[in-house]
C-alpha cells in the first residue's frame, strides 16, 4: 500500500527547523485563568492529552498561526469542561436529564453522511448537536438562558477564519453554526476521537489511540448530551441522532454506549471516497501546518483502510439487527424515502408533518448550492486498482453487491 508521489504531490516547502511546543500545565492553567474555575472533574483525559502533546510537538509542524489556533481549540475545550463541572455542582438535576439517542450514523467519511444527518435531524421530534454547541458546549458566563448569541458569534468567526485560510472548504463540507454536526468535535476536546488527527497531523497519536480504551470519552459524551438538553428544555422528549466517521473505527464503543440506537451505515464507493477525503484533509491541514499532499495521502489512505477493516469485524460481533444500510446513490436519487426508512426504523411514524419538514429541508440544502468539490487520484499518487484492492471485501458486499 505504498504510495508513489506524482509531480503534483512531491512538492517541497521550506520548513522551519524549530516549531512551537505545547506544555500541558500551561494549557490547563490557561483554561483555569479563562474561567476562574479549577475543578476539571475526573482527570482521565490527561493521559490522552499527554499522548497528543508528545505527537504534536514532534510531528504536527504547526505554523505560528496554527499553533495559536490549536491552542485555542484545546483551551476552549478545557474551559467548557470546567464550566460544565461547575454547572453540575450548582445544578445536580442536569444528571437527571433523560436523553434518548435513537440513531448513530457511521460509515466512511465523504459518504453523504453530513446532509443525511441534517435531514434526519430536521424531522419533528428529532434533535442533534449543533456546530456552535460542539465548539463550546458550555454556555459563556454572560449568556442568557436560551440565547447563546456569544457562542454563535464565536462559531461564525471561526468559520470565516477557516474559509479565509482554506477557501476550498466551502466546496468540501457545508459549514453552518446552526446546523447539526459531529459529536467527535466535542469528544476531540477530550483527546479521544479521530477529530484530533483530522485537524493535526499526528500519526503517532493516531496509532496510540487505536490501543486506548476510549469508553471514558463516550461516558462523558452521555453527560454532555444531558447538559445540552438541560440548556435547551425544548429538546426534552426528542430523539437524538449522532453522526461521525469516527464511529466506523470504534463501532463497538458507540454500540455499547447507546445500546438502543439504530446504527446507520452510509455507503459510497471508496474509489470516490478516498480522494475526496484526502482532499478534505489537505484543506484542513492547510489551516495550520506544513504538510505535502503526498504526506497526507500516505497517512490517510491506510488509515481509512484500517477503519473499514475494524468496522467489518465489529459488525460481525454486534449483529446485523442493529444496522440499517444507506447507499449514497439512493440518497442522491430519493433522499426523502431513505430518511423515512431510517425514521421508521427508529420507531417514528411517518406522517404529513414529517414529510413536509423533510421536503422543506431538502429544498434549501441541495448540493448545487455549494461550489463543486474538485479532486483527483493523480494528485495523491493513487490509482483505482490500489484502492479497489484495499477495499475489495467492502466493495463486493456494499457497492458492487447488495447491501442489507
């Protein structure tokens, strides 16, 4: 599975010889200073934090701007944790919230899971983590209940900054502060999700993460969902739908953490997925570091193969009764029917109100409303035969054959 760089991927960039370094105690102190709080609760996250820091300090090659940006990501996550622990101390009823996770979307990235997630969440009686909440899951100190204006403004400024540095992101992923997005944006702030490696080039950390018991992160996620529901009482009684390609690599954990959830697997041919996702990663790393297309492809192609192999084994252990399969091609042809299939599987009766809500969402969220995402295999030194061979079992069952 060795990649041969093409002319397009063999570019060289003058790189500094010294890069800024993260220091754990400085990051913890910055969060305490920002909030005026000191209790982080259970400090289990320090171990993965240390592993991330060790890898980032040697492999990430962060620009000064990238270092500042990633420092902010870490500090804001730690600040949210401090604020949540303090809110739970003052309002122990937070832990009494009854959260129902009805569905978890998993599958390779770039399989249409984002639009499908948002489509499901648009149905009456459904809810999901919103992008601005994922960036700061705790209310800001001056926030009025029910009016998270400061967190929305923070998220909007963050998106604008990303698009200035990497305009191609507009064509790759629909960025919207109010829209549902992935829970790994939150779990990544605890240093136990693939979001960490998606935003920072840290192969050593990724390898370590595969050996680590990430159940701590999912347990904290349960508490954070209760916290978000407590902040917005209108969510009580709604069914939550989660979504993340990270669940592909750690399907057992997601299935065990939310045993009543339907596992929704989105499918798309890896011949399209692999170059699309590597293109996305190049755009994300461009925000903060010095890495060539060849380096990015050399890490992410085998990483995606490993995720799929892990999933295929986990699905056999878990059992087919937990899964429903959604084909990218079918979603493109008839998105409402595919959404109704999943909602019905989650026990939600399909009525005229739901049909109207789904149709309204799709009318305002067609792919044509965003720029075209351009990518090619050649750019990353890949060819179809190599990808087809690596994903042969998956393609035979779900792409070339018939999915269940």
